C-alpha cells in the first residue's frame, strides 16, 4: 500500500465555499476509480491544498494521475500539482477499531 500526496497552491481568490465546491465536483470521478482505497481533501494552515490518496501500489497512483489528469487539473485550477509518495506499512483506524499492517517493499 502507498500514500500519495498531491499538493498545490489554492487558486487566487478562491473562497472556502469555492474550495469545497471544487472538491465536490471531483467526487464521482474518484468514486469510479476501482484502485482508489481512500482520498482525503486537506488544507494546511498556510492555505496550501492537498489530496492524500491511499492506493494499493504506486502504479495505480501514476495511472490515475497521468498526463491527461495533470492537464485537466491545470485547466481547472490554474496551478501546478506536486507529488510525494510514501510506503504505508501500518494504519491505525480508531473509528473502525482496527490496526492494519502492510508489507514494506
């Protein structure tokens, strides 16, 4: 399992309502992706936005965030995303009351 963080600057003049509306606009797209385990929409204190994705492997992340997706993202937001990848080896889910471990590559 991997975690992918896709971060970007909030477009100039984008309000909180605009940020949430934009996120709502991509929900169906991500729900339709059979490889996506989970996605978090987050905002840092400095206003930077990010999507934090959980994927079964990096190949699934790269397939989802291909050149066509990056072009659509730039058209929609006017910003350039940056990508970071992390191996997910343990997940504590207090809501479900579970701890899951995943093998490191």
